[in-house]
C-alpha cells in the first residue's frame, strides 16, 4: 500500500533560501513547459505532420537550453524542474481523461513546492539529506516502515514540510474491530450523527476565527503592496488560514480514524458538495465542515483496515423515510428537525433517522455484494493517505 507521511521541517535561514529557490525553479519550469505545450499543440493543429507535445520531449528540450538560457537552474537539484514537467504531463493526462480541468499557470507564493525522487535524498532518523544542501532537521521520524519512493517539500504559510511517499505492508495496520454496521449522517449544525445515537460536534474553525480573519484582511488592504509591513501582514494572515485548516484536519482525522477502527461496514451518502456550496446561505458552513474530505479519509482508512464504505445514492431519501416502518413522506424542509410518521406514529430526529436508514442501506448492500453482513474485501486505495490520529470525543444522545 502506498502511504504518504507529511513531516514538518526545521530549517535554518540558508536552507529556507534554498527551498524558496528550488520551489521557484519548479514553478518556472512548470509554467515554461505549459506555455511550450500550448504553442506546440497549436502548431500540431495547423500541421498534423508535427509531433504532439509530451512531457518527455519537453524535459529533453529544457535540458538542452537551461545551461545557456537559465543557468540559475543549476543552483538547485535537477529534480525540481524535471519533476515539475512530469507533474504537468500527469495534469494533461487527467484533463484528457475528463478527471480534471485544463492545467493553469502557477503563481508565486501559492502552493510553493518541489519534488525529489528516491535517489536524491536520504532519511536518517530525525533528519533528511538533500542535494546541494546537506542534512536538514525534521520534527519526527517516519511512522511506517517500507520502501521510500519519493518526497515533496512544500511551504504552508511560513513553515516548510516534507511529504515522504513510501510503499508499506498493509498487514502492519490492525483490522477493524467490527462493532457492527453503522450509518453516518453529515450535517452543518452537527458534523456527524451515528446510527447508534452518538453525535460529533464539528470544530467550525472558520466560524470561530472569522472576526479575526476580517480584521487581518482589513489590515492587509491598508498596507502599501510589496512593502515590508505588507509582507508581515500577509504572513500573519497566512498563519491564521493555516491554523484554521489544521484545526479542521485534526478533527476530521480523529473522527474518521475512530470510525474506521471500530466499524467494518460504514454507510454514508454520496453528497453533491459542489452543488451545495452554490447555495449562498450554506456555502460557508458546508465548506467549514469538509464533507468531501470526510469521505476521502474514511474510504482509504477503512480500506487499510479491511473495511468497506457503502455509498448511498445522493437521491436516496434517508431523511424522509421512516426508519421504523419504511413509510416515505413527500417533502421535508431543512428547517424541520423533528417529525412524526403518519403511518406508525414514530417520532424521529431528522439526523438520527437518516443515520439509521443509512446503516440499513449499508447492511443490505454488504449482504447483496459480499454474501454476508460485514464481509468482503476493502476497496482499492485511490489517494495518498495523510497522517492519522486515533482519538475522538463523542457526545452520546439517547434515541
């Protein structure tokens, strides 16, 4: 199984300068290759006898001209520009497959990073050796043993991180405890409601820091652009954004790790998140809860433990169906949080009722697909997992 472990670096000023140069070189190579790709593609359309652009040819073309036209590229590792062009090739491959939008030019200061292959760095405990730079301290050692494949050094706010991709053995991770089937209903007020009555209150990190963010944005807008005070204000705002993202990720990792550890079969809804954020009344709250990130983490973590996530269709009436008798009502506005079934008279909490229906859907789907409840192999991991934490605090609510 391919895992990615992201660790904070502890560089000195010289090493920070080198990282910035390497990230700038990677950004320049990506933008140069994208411009060349567009020119060569237009030439191919006019003259089909000309070859179509590809990342291999662009890498060879850059190697031929960089010593004369871009000699400053030689000050950093050769992997920075080469890996950037390879990433452009992957971006175009995803674009032509219909999985992503057309690649766009990279902007300085936004997602600054550069990649290294496994022959360009050495890991030794709490330090990493990089070309042209030597040993750099890292904050912790690798959590998983295995074969190191590559590394990506990136900047978030004013901190640098290294993400080490490695091939590890899946048997090192304990299987799920299999406490039965559980349904999870996501919401804005309560992040997750479980079919067993447990509720998880989301941190709402963005809402908690909104006033401070507005104040820092006003302060930044009043500074002279590119002045020293402008850079200080921009760095302070970037640190606040990083803190909000860290709080949200911490809560999400704790919740998904706990669910994957306890339950073998988990039922959730296939939410149309991109459509939900089009509603200006809900966009901020939905984005603050990170519904798609919850699904992404839950899928790979259950696969690591041999579990499975059952996705209910986005039109599945989980909230409008009575979990007791199966009666379905015609409409249920978002403002209605409790309702009574006209057929059996049961009183339902909207979120808990939806979670119970999702649990029943997951149980029936697991039986039909695998031949027994809770059985079946896990799904193939489609993303590189991030580090996980194992604790989560629940609030138990009686049904």
